[in-house]
C-alpha cells in the first residue's frame, strides 16, 4: 500500500477466485471544491492472470463503476 495524501492511494486487494489485484485511486481537485477520482485495477497474482486482458477489462470496469458510485453516495451523504 502506498499513499500520497490528497493525491493517490494504491492498494493490494483480493479478488477471489482470480487472485490478488492492484487497485489505484488518483484524486484531482475540481474548481467547485470537490474532486474527481480515477480508479484503476488489474490482476496482480493468481489464476486471473491467465484470463486475457481484453476479457477481464470489461468485467473490472463494471465492478469499478459500481465501487465509484457507492463512494460518491457515501461522500455526498456525509457532505450535507
């Protein structure tokens, strides 16, 4: 795990049964006082590496969209 406060966060997570994944978050300030978050994720170890990237990318993208939507809801709920 690495972290640059207010800028980046890198984690190692488990994605059973695919193995472990590297997850990255990059924050960019907006003019409205908030931020945008870029989330990246890919398999790092385990059987998931045998799945071609062009197959696993759409699945990871769907999962990350859901993750970012949940994060947005939490941030907006705590902001009010």
